[in-house]
C-alpha cells in the first residue's frame, strides 16, 4: 500500500472530453494518482475509463481542463515523450521479432544497445518468468506468455507510469486469476505506478491499492477496495461492485443514523441512510448476501423476518440460499455448506442495519443481484 499522504504523480484537473455533439465521454474529472500505487479505473462499457487512460497516454486530447505529471502540464506533449508504458488487450507485439527483440525495441529507440540492453532484457525475462524463451516468436507463445511479454516490454525502459487497458480480457478465467497475482507481484517488486482499466469488479478488488468507479463519464467514488465494497457512495457503486440484494421502498421514518424503509409486503426494514433521505422519499435498500443470516441471535439494531426457502444451491465451501419474504421480495444469502438448512422448511432470516444501506432512488442504478 502506498503512502496516502504522498505527493500525487498525476493530477486530472477539471478534465472533460467530448466527441461530436453527444454528451461528454468524460466530464468534471478531478482525480489524483499517487506515486507507486496501483489505481484501477473500473466501470461498465462507455463509462469513460478508457478515454481517461487514452488522454493520459496522449492518444486523445482533453476538450477542457488539464492533466499534470509531476506538477507539469502534459498539454502538447506527444505520447513518445511522456515516458509511459502501455499494455493493451491485444498485446501489440511485433510478430516478426523474437521475444528478446520485442523487449529490446524500446531500449533501441532510446539509444541503448549492446551488453547493457542485453542484460536488461535477460533481467526482465527473469522477472516475468519467461527465462529461456527469448528466442521464440510471439506466435509460438501461449496467450498468457504473450501478455507477460507485453508487460515486460512496457516496463523495461523504466517508465514513470504503466497504463494497462483491459490487458487480461481475452484470457480464460483461471489464467486471468494467475496473471493478476503475477501483475501485482511485479508491480510491488518494482514499485512502479500502474493505472489499470477494467470492467471486471473482482479483478479491480484483487489488484488495486485504490479503485475509481466510473459511470456516465463521471467518477462515482474513489477509495480502497474495502471502502468501495463495504461503504459504497451511491446506489450505482453498491450495485456494480459485487453482488447485492436490492429492495426498493419508501422511507417511513428517520432517526439519526438509521431509518425505517417500507418495502413490498408492508415490511419495515431498518437501514443506514446514505445521503439526504427523508420520510416519504423513494429509496433503494441494499444488503450483500454474506450479511444476511439464517436463524440465530442477531445484535440490535437488526432486521428479522420469517421467510420461505425457495432454493438451495451447493457451491462446495458455501451454499446459496434463495429466500422469499412475506410480500414476495426475494433475497439471496450465503452460508457455510456445513450449516446450511437440510430441507425446505420455513426459516427466519436477518441482517443488521449497519450492513444495510438506503440510497436515494436512482434510475441509473445497477443492482447486480446474486446469481
């Protein structure tokens, strides 16, 4: 984890990007990137995250605002003079060059040749665990190996920043998970600043020191993976990052740090209000499956309701239960498979107010309900 008080390496100051006459692809962007941190730009397609990366790389110019690197404006500075490594999903390797020649290329264009360049290539191959493969052409490598070569080529000239745009998107799940560990290991070992673009929230939580969640061209929240997951700033973040049970309702009463929300079936749910919500307001109440419990005593203030077990799915180390509340609302909870109900008998489920959030109703909110 990087020092939270460190001087920012990159600053986006009031940045906006427009294409034609449509709405801005990025608007009012205020974002700082700390030296040595792994920052992920997370969001759905069209949210502005890749446009943000391309403006930093110099492939796109902001319509308004400025981007600073080490306190100096990047306006007018071409991509090849920004000292940034870039890794794309399609690798962008030279097919006619060997792995070693691909790695040596950035050094060659910077005037480094001979033994010094050869030593750097050998060290980088060792770092990405491709030693002995320097003479191979890219077509002779697996997808994971080609992505490691692309990462090594972006790192070998010691850039100020490495920019990664969906680099693992074309790989299967198991290989993606292995390379996530490798990318984080290399980043920590070198202490390099990484800005990483993905739409995969699990990948963002795994890799990042901090995450910036994008939607509709705006940053919705910036924070550590834990804070983004446990204390989402709005209904969009709550729905996009991780799984959630979403219960729409109307605020019946508010008492300081908690409020009562009336949901389907005239049930009152005790929740933590997020933002300016008052009695009579429509809200979306969310609670994650791991915070919903079946049976047992719960501390106050907690919700407790009778429920009918609709479905039980075994997942090995855990089971998923789908329960129906009075009035028809459906909730999913996760439990240890060893303690899961053995039959379809009625049960009592509950969750505490400090894990249940009431957000102002927002038509753009995406609640990714548990599968």
